[in-house]
């Protein structure tokens, strides 16, 4: 569901799997591998879920941070 009532995005399991695999392949092409750390900073949406699943699929450790933090706060959280 989005912030506004009545607005929602529906995704099938197949669509989620396809998006997850595409993101996983993109991460691997960017050099992310098993054991690497990835920070995900996107609003709550199907892309965020697929990003977390893609990291898990390739064995990368991931952390999710809220996109509304200031640059300094975000940098602190990423370092942590």
C-alpha cells in the first residue's frame, strides 16, 4: 500500500521473482558478491522487497534505512 488510502500496487509471486532475479543479476554485475554489505534506501514498495530478496539470494548482507534521514544521519547508519 502507498501513503494515500486506496492506492496500492499488486504484484504476483512470479513478478516478484522476476524482479528479484533481475536485481540480483544487476547487483552481481556491479561486483556485489556473497558476504558483501548492501544498504537499501528506497521507500516501502515492491522494489524494496525485491531488493532485500535479491541480496539474500546472492548472499549479500543487507540493511534497510529510511529514505527520510539527512545525509549525515544516513552516512552514520550506513557506517554502523
